[in-house]
C-alpha cells in the first residue's frame, strides 16, 4: 500500500476546530453509516445528508459522499457487500483493538480498557438484544459513546488506536469502498499525524494486524479485574447501537 502521499497530505488538512455539537453530529452520522445496513436505512441516509451539508466541508463532504454511495442500493446487495468488506478483510476491521493485537490474548486486556471507560462514564453495553452486545471496541459503539456520552473519553479511545483507524481509512479508500467517506470523516476530527504516529501507520500497513496466537481471551472473564464500578450500579445506562434524533 502506498502511504507517503496520503500521510503527508494529512499534516495540514485537519486543523479546523469543530464545536462539540459538530463533533457529535459527525461521530453519530459516521456511526449510522458504518452500522450493518437494515430496514429504514434510506430514511437515515437522508438525515445524514442533511446533517452533513450543515457541517464544515472537512467532515461534511465525506459523510454526504458516503451516504450518496449507499443510497439507492438494494438492501440485500448492500448487506452482502458490507459483510464482504468488513467481515472478510483484515485491514477493513471495525474492531479497533484488532489492528494492534489481532486475535491474541493481549486483545482481551485491551477490550477490558474500553469496558472500563464506559463504566466510568456510567454506561454499559446493552446485552438484552439478540446475540448480546457488540464488543466494546466496535467503531460504531465508540462513536456513539463519544457523540452522546463523553466526548473526551471517546476521543481518547480513538486516539489510542489512531494507527488502526488510519489504516482502515487508507484501506477503504484504496478499495474504493462505499464506506470510505465515513471513516475519512472520523479521522478528520482528530489531530494531524506527525512523527511517531505516521511511523506507526506505516509499520501497521507493512505488517498488518498480528497473526492469531492462542485465541482471544474473553474480556469479561473473572480473571480480569472489572475496574471501577459505575456511579450507580443499581441503575446502569444502556448504550444503544447507533441511533440519531429523528432516525430509527
């Protein structure tokens, strides 16, 4: 993968400050776009396009471009393409810890840190849905958390896994994926890449995520300390999968 030109372009392209409201709109729009396509998507895409046109061009244009590429595609076709894009390609993974740890034991500890961050904000993933909750490092979950619960903590989770996010952005762009614009908008909300960050992206692009070792140790197993309890354990706040005012 040729990275030098794309990475150099990043150095001065992300300096425009966004307001908290613009950050929330950007992250929640991207969360909707990157979620698995389901019935009602057409209405959500109209909403994202409207929101995107009101945002600064650095984030609004890639969001609206993504929404336009998803619009009008038969749902079944879109679902199949989504699975092929994100479930079958290592460099297109939406689970942020996968880029740094692959399916290794170290990833279990990394997942626990996400869960602790949510619990410290008084939030736990909703496990009442069929199949249980998404893993806490799923990009849609992180974006929803950052947009609706704690912007600083959510942003820090993204910064902690910046190399993986950048590799995801570059890989989707190289593949001309329909979803490339959503990830481009997310990375445009983060500081420009410099020095060590650029080197980390280059290494990850060259080597890819770590190969499997002995399998993923579940992040919630008793051997791990669950960390600080949420503020009120008797009244947890359920973190939903992507939602948007006026959307689904």
